[in-house]
C-alpha cells in the first residue's frame, strides 16, 4: 500500500539525481488542501543565515511546459 499524505503535509528527500547547481537539493510529494503536489526545496545562504526555499506545483505541470529547462521536477 502506498503512503498517503495527510492534508497540508509533505515529505522531501535528498535529491540523489542533482546534476546542476540550479536543481533542488530535496524533492518530494505532499498534499496542499486536497491536492497532491510535487515539492522541490533548496538550501540557501542569506546575509542573516541559512534558510530553505520551497516550491510546489501540481504533478501535471511538469508535463505541460517542456520548454522550461530549469524545471526541478
């Protein structure tokens, strides 16, 4: 049985397939409301310390725009 996320939760894992600096450090899936989403997360350094930058989108978005080479999914 596949893992089912509870509403408004996500799970991200180290991105072992990262081959370029602009690709996410972590990727995963989660639920925002009732929608299943793909998540990408980067470790960043700011002048006030380290932080994480998070992006999420619906899974079908990754197939709709193939011209975007910077797409982390």
